[in-house]
C-alpha cells in the first residue's frame, strides 16, 4: 500500500502547559518569576520548538499531506499502513508514540539540538526531508525495536518501548510474589522496573547510578556500572527491596529472554498498577488476584534511521 499521509506527533511546550494552567501568559510569567525562576527559558524553548515545527510542516507540505496529533490523543489514534509518523519532540515522545504505532515507520526529529540529547532522534529540521522521501518511496533504512509486554491472567496486556513499572500507585511499599526461572520469593519493595534495550539509557540507568553512588561510599575507585542489552533481552530490577521475616531479597535482578519470563503475583488489595514508558495515566490495575507475565512482545516499532 502506498503512503498517503504523514501524522505529525507533538506535545505541548512547557510554556503552553503553563498558560493552560494559569489562563494567560502574563499570569504564568508572574507565577514563575515570583517563585524566583526564569521565564525567559520557557519562552526561548517555546520559540525554538515552534520555529522548528513550522519549518517541518512547510517541508512536509511540499511532498505529502499531513496533520498534527497531540500526544494526549495518541493512545486512541488508529494509525494505518498508508501513513507514516513524524515525531517532533524529546526522546520520551518517541517511546510514547511507538507502542501505539502498529509498525508504521517513525521519522523522529529533534527540534532543539542544543537542549535535547536526542538518543532516539536521528533527524533534525534541516535533514529530515530525505528520510520522508525515502519512506514514501519504500527505500528507507530502519531498525525494528521489540517491545516488552505485561500480560495479565484476565487477558489484559500493556506494551512498553522503554520500560515497564510494576508496583504501587503511591509511595507505599508494593507487595507481591515474584518468580523467575526456578526461584520464587515474596517481596516488599518500591516496585520493579523492566527495561528494554532501547530503555537502558533511561530509567534503568538511574538505578545503576543509585547503586554506584551508594557502593562508591564504601568501595574506593569503583567504576560506573552499566549494561548493554540486545533486542532479544529485557532486564528487570527490583527497587529498594526490603528484607524481613516474610520478605526476601535474592531475586532482585535478571535477564529475561525468549526462553524465560518473569511472573509477578500481586499481594496488594488496592493501589497496584502496571504502567509503561513513564505514562502513569495509561495503566493496568494490578491488585490481589492478578498475575502478570513479563516477556518480549511479538510486536516491534519501526524506527527510520539516518
């Protein structure tokens, strides 16, 4: 099927969110400056983003029809095979869009290279058009990035491009039974992070940073810790496991592959959740009676490469 439409996915700038909250730009400015902050940073970010977006739209309109979809509508938007996606924003927007993309090619553009790292954003407003034309001709380079998935025993499931969180919806301890390979334990912890290879530079890296910081207090010249996963692997890490007469701490990390899965049984009467890629509003309830099986999903995202 030929490509007929580009769907541009964007998010509100911080300035737009402030104006939405305080009704006017002047009131937003007053609030930020009265708190000792710099409003100019919000204005500069907003201006750079919208200048980039305007340039991208102008270039797109010369080669293909397009429309803009705000991030909040992506979960309910039905992408089809005659479309491709142009993500304009930070790395997290790629992750949030990818799991709903149904394998549609994604051209990810960094609108502000001085501000955003752009690990998942190989293009900028000046060089993205070649990628668009390559997608339209079907001659584009891409990499397929598998998702992690959590499947519940009632048939519900959720996908993750970067990572899954399994735990409590607040800062109370999560209670659950964990099974990995031949070991089963009861846990009390701050929840479990399951990271894909794509997400290993995100939330998972902060767990390594925390562990390194604590260990370095007692071990001199400890090198920084990190791990490289391939696309056929997931890594799970239990956050702040607590050891007691009832709870254990031996099954706290591991590599999940095609031959293994992680099984979590909720022991939380209320407040248990599973969400993905940092979007707490898009979640599965994970209360007592639910069992989640965590593994590699059959679906994958199609990221266009430079």
